């Protein structure tokens, strides 16, 4: 959305980026490419932050829950999307009174219906650009969301349906399986989080450690280097 807004000269005064602190490195790399372009075009760049350490809210913040007081909200996802709620709250408070361009694609019908309120505008819908169109548009301009995976590079949209925070509990099993196999650094971070919370990432029987065992058993012998006899 931003690239086309700039290319077509739409009115644009400011670009806002909300940094959770838990984004994939590829997100920060693209940010770092765009900031000089915005400066050159005279567009103000603003970076917003949640005002707290993400892991503090996961593990340490005092919470009065339905089962009594405890510390931390644990994983962000499902019915407990506290990180998303905070992000939207901060951005909407900051943008209040301004026309806000929102990058929801034309084929995200439910999201569009939900968000059509106030002074928000949806250029991707105006251009009739579906998610696949947007990805192709970015790839053609050299924005590919690549992560250094040690043995090579991985394009995140090749292995993930959505490039949300790397620790988002809404990731499906296909995405998590790909992270285990192709993005071991981020998988190690997921295991570190799971060690600090009793709540399994994907529900009962699906902690990060249980998923690791499951994925390793599913992996072909040729990729593991040896067979385990399952």
C-alpha cells in the first residue's frame, strides 16, 4: 500500500510504524530501507512503542483473571490478543482526527466490513488488489521479507501465511512446522517463552516442546540425517 501511495502521489503526510519489539528481523530491515525514502520525499516517519516490555506483560504483569490473580497474560493470540489490542489502541489514539490509510486487501472482506468506520481509507480495496496482488507488487520492487536462516535465506511469505510477530500464538501448525525446520533461531526463542509459562502455545497437548517432538517425528529421515524407527 505504501509503495503505491508514494508511486501514484497520493496525499501522505506521515507514516506510522508500531514496534512491538517482537517482529521478525525482515520487518525491521524493510523499515530501514523505507525510512530514507520517506525522508527524501518529505514524509514524516513516526515510530510508536507499547510503553512496556513485551515479555514483562507476558510473564510478570499482575493480572486479576477469572481464576484469580496471577502474573502475565502468557501467549498473545486466540481469545487473549492483548498485544493486538494494545497496538490498535495506541495507533488509533495517535491518529485520531487524521485520515488513516489502512492496508487491508480487497479480498479480506470480513476485515474490511469490520474496519469501515471513522476517517479510515482503504486504498488496496479501491485498487482492487487482493493479497496475492500485493505480494507480487512488492516482490517486483525488491521487497521480499527475507530472513537469514544460517544455511541460506528464507522468504517469510513462502513459509508463513501472515508475517505477524514471531511469537504469535495464532500461527497455524503449518507455519510452526516451517519455523521449526527453516527458522531455528526463532524456534529456539519460542521454546524459551514456553519454558516461562505453563500455558501451552496451541492449547492442551500442544506446547512448543510437544510440537517439536511431533514435527521431528513427521520429518523425513533424509532431512534428519538418520531414522529413529517410528
